[in-house]
C-alpha cells in the first residue's frame, strides 16, 4: 500500500494546549500487513520510519506472496503522533516490525504501552497469532483491525473472531490503512476499550 497524501491534512509539530493526558500505543501485526502505512496515514507529524530495502537475504525467510510491490521492510519501528478526545489526549504510536525474528524488539516496544492495535490481513490470519500470544503473555490489552486489502477475501466478523480465538469483548473492526479517517476510527475504538475496560489506566500519563 502507498503512504497517504500528506497534503490532505495539517501537520502540527506541537502538542495542542488542551492536552491533559498522553499514552503509548503499539501498532502491531504480521509482515506486510500495513503497519507503516497505518502510522503514516494517521500521524499528525511526519512519521519516523526505520526501514531497509528488501534484499536477497530475505528470500526464503520473509513471505512476499501477495506483496509484489513491497521493496522495504521495517527493521526497528515506525513512530507517529495523533491527538484525540478533542485534543485532550495525545497518542504516541509505535509501529513494530512484522517478522517473528524481531520478537525481542516487540517485547521492548510493548513495555509501558497502554495498549496495542493489531492489524490483520485476511489472506494470512495465522500470521498474527504470535503477536497476539505475546500481548496476552504481557497482559497488554489490544484491539484487532482487519486491514481491507483490495484482493483480500472478506469474511463475517464473527468468523474472524472465532478463527483468532478473540475474547468476546476484544474490539474487532475493519479499516483501510491508507485512509486517515478509517485509521482514526480504529484508534478511537481501541481508546474507548482501554478507558472503559481498563480504567483507571496508570500508564496514561498526565501532562506535566
């Protein structure tokens, strides 16, 4: 997927004066599921991207099926920022690399996170199981967002919930990582879940 068009929205480089809380949110998921695109689409500041070109060393290691145009891969993290709740809450977004060999980095990025948004591709539902297992082990609450690729099969949400063995109260939504509005709705769903099911949240830091 291509990154969003930055000319479509303002890009403030400061925190809104009304901010009273901030939170760290991890954007996780399997390789090629759209995490970098998601962070780029929703961030109000130019995202920090730590990517490297895909080389022959990845042949036989990274599954590029269904990703013929993918030429780079995240090797550390993506970082972005967005205001929510009428600019009273600022979310700091940390996108993880997708390959399982980066699991130690996943563990570091989820430390101190209020919650996680896990992106899923219906062409490879099994790809997210290790991420979900890690979040469960670390007791990090999460929501799942199905990134709607044009050529991906569509299934009823209850079937996907069953296939991923999600708890009944875990948010499960659809989004398009290329579309900012869609990404914002996904983050709102996660934030509402965190504030209603896991409040009071000590990891949401008051603004100093």
